[in-house]
C-alpha cells in the first residue's frame, strides 16, 4: 500500500496524479478462509482489521451482498458519543470513542473525526433527573461528561431557542469529546487497511446459506459459489435475523426503518451536535454546510430501506421550535436504513448455538460510534472465544434477565 | 403511508391513526414456565424478510386491537383480522399463498 501523506500529494502533483493505486483490489473468492466475515459495513470491516492487526489472522474474507459501506454505515448521521448509563456500555462505547481519536493516523486514512462536542437536551423534569444520573454514572466510569445549564447551552449553540414555549431547554448532558466523523471514510479506511494485510473484500457476494457439520460451521453458500471457513462472523445489522435463520437459530431482534435528511448547505452556524430526545430530533452541521437531521424509528418491521413520511414531519416539526432557522431551510435529500433493535437497546456480540459462528448485531440506531470498539472486541471474541468487552453482551442475557438497559440513553435516536 | 383496514370499524385507516403493537400470535406463558419460554415470549422474534403477522391498534379510532398480515420486503398488505384468534384465518393464508407460494412463518404455512 502506498501511504497517503502531504509528500505523496506533492509527488503526484508533479506527475499528473498517475501514481495513485486502488485503495482495495477486486478479489475473487478463494475456496477456504480461516475466518469469513459477512457484511462489509463498518463493524464487519473493523472486525476483520483488528483480527489482522491484533491477532495476526489475515486469511480472512469479508463478504458483502451489495457494495462496501452501502448499509447503515453509509446512511447514518455520524454522531459519536459514549455517555451511556450502564457499565458494559460505557466500556465498549468509550473504547470506541477513544479509538476514533487516533483512527486517521492508525489507518493512514482521514476519517475526519471531529470531536466538536455532543449535547443531549433535557426538556422535561424527567430528562433532567435522567441525564444527571447519567452524568454521575459517567464520572464513576471515567467517561467525561457534565450536566450543563440552559445558559451554557445557549453559549455553545447560539442558534437555539431555549425558551420553549412547548419544550423549553432546562439543561443538557454535555460530552465535549464526542462529535462526528465521515461515515464513508471509516468504511473505506478500514477496507483499505484490510486489503493491505492481504484480506479479500468481496462485494456483490450474498451469503445465501450456512453449512454446518455436527453443530459446527464449515462454510457458507454464496451467490458466487461455496466457500469454506473455520469461523464465521455474522455482522449484517438489519439482516441479522435473516442470516441467523439460515444457520438455524433465532435472535431477539426486530428490524425497523430509521430515516435521516439533510438540508441545502448553509454558512457555518452550529459547531456542536444537538440531540433532543423528548421531541425526537437531532441535528448537526456537516463540513459541506448541510444541516444533518435525524429522528425516531418507525414502529413496525420493515426491510425496504424506506420509512414513513410522518416521522420526518414529526422530526422537523420538533426542530423548528428549538431551531427557528430551520423553518427557512430547504431540504435536499431524505433516506432510510434498516436498523436492528434489541429489547434492551444494547447490542449483541456473542457466541451462538452453532460452534464457530459469532454474531455482532443489535446496534440499532446507534452503532456508527461503536465501529472501532466493536471491531476490536469482536476480533478478540472470534480469535480467542471470549473478550472482556463482549462478555455482558451475550445473546443469552435475555434468558437470564441480565439486561443492559439503555432505553433511556438510546431509545429514540443517536 | 401504510393504510390498513380496521376489521372493527370496517374502514381503511391511515398509519397515523394506528399504533403498531409488534409480532402477532405470541404464545404467553404462566408464572410456572421456565426462563426459555419467557425469553421466547418477551424477546425472541421471527423478524422475517417477507410474510409477517403483527398486532395493530386503531388508537385514534375505535381503540381496538386487530392483526395484520403484511410483507416486510415489499410492504404489501395481505389482509387484517380481529385479534381474538390464535391463528390467521384460512382466507388470509390463501391470499398469501397466491402471492407468495411456499411461505412459512413460525408454525403457519
Ligand atoms: C438514518 C440512520 C441514522 C443513524 N445515525 C447514527 C448516528 O448518528 N450515530 C451512530 O452511532 N449510529 C447511527 N446509526 C446506526 C448505525 O448506522 C449502525 O448501527 C451501524 O452503521 C451499523 O453498522 P454495521 O456494519 O453493523 O451494519 P451495515 O453498515 O448495515 O453493514 C451490514 C452489511 O451487511 C450486508 N449484508 C446483509 N446481509 C448479507 C448477506 N446475506 N450476505 C452478505 N452481506 C450481507 C449489508 O449489505 C450491509 O452492507 C444510524 C442509522 C441510520 C439508518
Ligand atoms: Zn377501528
């Protein structure tokens, strides 16, 4: 791999940019791999990357039915934070956030991590108590957050109307080291680094069946032929239930549509991320100047990557009160992704009833922030059969009642 | 916008007048049941890409629950029926078979 650097740009400028090479090659499936990862979203690619980087396992294929990063990884609103309530969540989300800080250097690929600060507005008395509790929990977990006053909210985000009338801003949970990153770049950066380690990233290759022998996985059937493997990592987000069914087990997951929209680009007016969970809306400004807006999920199962329009309406209606300037904005695009939601709103990183199959799913509405940490932990789980970061996220926790309840922190949106 | 027929009011109802209630035909269990039964009832879900059965409530109308047969991959609606039943009526199953031969959902075919 040719390293990207200021020097490389200068060098290429002198030879009409003829020296750039492909970031990753077009691989043909081999007959067998040590590990097959299904799903070339951020989580699948990060899993492959850390398998190679941390455990030296590089005979790996990442199989993707569409195009790399074309699932939720390329459809999300890129909010990164780690201010969750429960200890297992704090551990994996904070690991992830801290990996983001050095990810561009690590991958030699600019993922444009921007720790601009994330604020979650408290607009009811309930939310004040809830977020104060989270701030206390975070300080015990070593995650830096604070509960701030409405005046401080206004200072940090002057375009906000904090006086209501319907939902005045009563305070906010503020994580100064949260922020955003460029979603495509995260997928592309990991893909480039994986290819550099000799891994095969095979696009337009749908896994259509899982082959097992005596309760152990031996390979997969795909739209491009059968491929054998010793271990299989299923990292397919919204399609987790569909793939699990092919391997003969069920997951505690529902797949629903989550939508987002962006406005026309405007001059810089907001340099923090604001989330308002009571009114179902959140917003940040992209580097291009578009206001990036997201809201709540639909309430019914759906695999079509299209959501119900009234949720968009609800989100925008809520934001217009808190951000009056939104009322004059034209919206450019709107889209949907299919998110995988669990009963306790926490992910599943787990062994499965089939020997050699590991599953990473259930990130639902908020897994972009978790990509590096989840890949790190998943790689350890696949390589060693266990990981301190994934222990509590087992798929059996629902049977034992050991929920990691994040419905307050994650119930609406990320 | 999803539009479903409320079998109680006998009228077509917009999604905004309805409240989704999740998977239909869940098997409830009593206090003496084991952890696995409760896990299945409370958390495990069919979540199919295709034919699905679910609960809806006509919340801004008659307030009653009903069940719907839908396709989660195409958003096609096969029909709705009152909630006082343990299985989808034969007419609905026939409609689904016509549109989606060989379908299966839980124990239903
Ligand atoms: C509108 C929206 C906004 C969001 N906003 C945020 C946010 O602000 N912050 C945040 O942290 N998170 C957010 N999320 C959630 C986040 O996008 C996801 O949790 C995360 O991207 C999941 O990554 P993934 O790699 O697990 O899944 P994906 O990126 O969806 O990748 C899974 C891949 O598996 C492939 N696949 C599926 N089945 C098969 C098969 N049988 N064979 C081969 N390949 C298969 C799919 O094609 C897909 O590319 C948002 C999501 C949406 C939809
Ligand atoms: Zn009715």
